[in-house]
């Protein structure tokens, strides 16, 4: 049996209500032996070989942070691209300054195009949003370059715009574009299922062996900088299952990766192949087990479109400009797929962004509970952009959970008030206070790169609800500090079905800790996002951020 290591700290917040604080924690073989003080640990130390490690005597330990919803392959595709964004992005390798206005956006795009030495290299950018950057059109991109493929990826990841050269590069003719209901040929706009058409054609470039792995290394760096010890890949596989899995294993399944990945398969409509074929495909993924990456009994389904793309499905009064959202799955197909996996005992996560998409998910959950009741099913609403108080109450009665992207509030509340859905709904997006008051377990996630991979940032938004303008959006929906920290630790573990293993500091759990240089309970909540992360302890091993 290995030697016990005792980590002492200025303070340990265990997120274990029956013993919320400690000064020392003993670990052995990657597990927690006991948390307490050096005095209370004495019976263990008198019997077993041990060492007292005082590295963290001036630091504060929390359970290892958990992001229950991000997409390493998606982020690996986007991070090597040219960022042109409305908000500042602070990444471990540099900071991206914000760009506002149509002229400034196109000027930035033109400057990047001129800087590329290889005339055949595609120019692909990420971060465009019409509210900040003005309308986008295929012809505007043709003026950037008539010969170079130019692709503008919308901030949501759910849509792109392409110039004529990009359409030739993707080998897409006008007839193909005109036939697809979610491609606007005139503007070069591919959205939702239309984007899948473009992705399939761009895959050889985006998933190039070196490019994709370099992107995953950046993902690994960003996740560690956020203080994570567990993440979930909430929709495997987005592009190409074989290539994604091989790259994930190469880059993340390593002894020096200080976090684990909970793999959640994306359920696809099997069409004429039949439902059993899709069930069999998902079952077979369990055979892909690797050390740092593991599959469990969870799956991901989709209702409506992207929140940043303003393609969510919303109830009356709809959008200010009268446009409509999109379904990612036809409602009847969503119901059929949910029923198949529910009856097989899977825990279902549902991408919902608008309140109409949420209505569909709740209605289907109610049907499934009527047809085949299940206890502790953990049917989870993912993203949770727009909702009504009545929907949240119904979700609570049906035993549903919420995993929310609260960053929406910071980046979008002001903009969507003035340009999209009006003040009431925009300032009450991500109704987390109502969720907690109704007794629904709540997690916070990044959906990286839809939000920074920084759990303390999400906790900061949840406790303050400060918009980019500095205004407070929906103060009644703020969380307490304790609630917000639970949402990135023990309650996030509950959403993933891993609460017996991770999420709090107590005897028997994995020895995962996030190491902070200040105590969140001693700092004003307005400063929460600025607390430096020293690094992590993953299964008993310290990993400093370099």
C-alpha cells in the first residue's frame, strides 16, 4: 500500500454540508483517506507511513472543478482559426481584442487575408455576430477575396457564411445549395443541418492530423487553466467518430493530462436504418474505453437551434424582427429517439435554447414518465437559454435537471433586449434563481467555446448577472456564492451521475482539488472571476499551471 500524503491548506472548502471546512486532507492511491485537521488525522498518521506536504499552506482548496458540457473536438477545430469577436477573449496563449461594427469587422478580415502568405490557404474566422458586426453576405466575402476560400463562422458554431471560392473549395454547386432547407444560397449562409453539409466538405482541412491535434493541445491547456479535473464531451462525435476518437486518445489519454473526460454520445436520426441500429451504435461505444476517456449511460439529443445564432425556437411573441427559429430534430423524431433511449435506461441530456424547444423537451419527458415511469432518471436540460417560471415548476415535478450556460447573460442580455427578444425575456434568460427555488439540481457549463472554459467566470456571472454593459440583468435570478460553487462541483457531478466519485472532498472520493490563491468566501462576489487558479490536484498528484 502506498504512503499517505497529507496536503495542508489555509482553508479547504469541501462542498460537503456535514463537514464544510477542513485544514488538511490525506490522500493515498488517488483517493481521499480523510479530510479534517492534522489532529483529527492523527490515528491514520500514527499507523501508516506518510508525508505532510505544505505546498498549499497559503492556498485554498475546493473540490476539482467540473464542466459537464463542453466539446473538445469543436474547440479543437475553432481554436486554431482567426478569432474576430465582439467580446475580449483571454486565452492561455494570448488575448483577442474585441471588434465592433461592420466596417471594423471587414477591415480586420481584410487585414488577415493580406497577411496570409499562401494564396491557396482557406481563411476561416470565428466569432461573427450580426448584432455587433452587421449583416453578412457571400458578396461581401467575395470582395475580401475572389480566389481564396473565405468562411465566416458565426459566434454560435451553428452557422457559417462562405464566398464563391469557398463553395468551389467545398465542391458545392448551386443546385445542391438550393435544395437544402437550411442553406441560403444567395447569401452563402449555412445553418443547423445545412452546416453539416459544409462541415463534411471542410473536414479534410479542419480535421487534418496536425491541425486537429494542435487544436486539442490548446483545448487541454485551456481546460487546465480553468482549474478543471473533470469535463464532459457532451456530443461525441461531432465530425468524424474514428478520427475524433483517435485524436482524443493521442492528446488527452496521457499521464500528464490532469483531468478526465466523461464521453456522452450524440444521438443521430437513423432514418431508414431503423432505431435498433442507432441503439446498437451507441452501445458499441462502450468498447472504446480509454484511461482518461470513458463512456457511461448518458446520451445527448437536440431540440432547437443555436442561442448565439438566434435560431432558438421561441414561444409568442417571438422575435422582434419576426424571423423564426429552427429545429435541429423534427419534434416527432426527437420524441421517438428520446423514447427509445429512455426505455433502454439511458440518462438523457437535451440541447434546449428557446422556451419552445424547452416546451417540447418537457412535454416528451411527461409522456415518457406516463408511459414508463423512472426514478432518478436525470433527464437534463442543456444550455437553458429561455424559459418560463411555469415550465421550470413542471420540470421540477417531473424530476428534471438543468445544466445552464449562464454566460449568455453576460454577453447577450443587453444585445438581445435591444435587437432580438425584448427586455423581459432577455434579462431573465438563464433563470437560475427560479431553478434553485424549485429544488432542481443545477450545474453550470461553458459549452466551450460558447463561453470561456473558466468555472469561476460562470460562478461570477451566476452570482452577479452583470451584463457586458455593467448593468445587472434579472437580479432576482442571481445565485448565492454557495449555490454557484455547488453548480461547478458537487451538483455538476450529480448531473453526470458521478456524485459518488467526485464533486466534494470526503473520505473515499477521488483526490481531485482545485487550488486557488484566494478564498471565494472572503472575496467580494464581484471579484470572483479574478481569483487566480494555482492549478489542480488530480487523483492525488499536483499539476501547477505553467
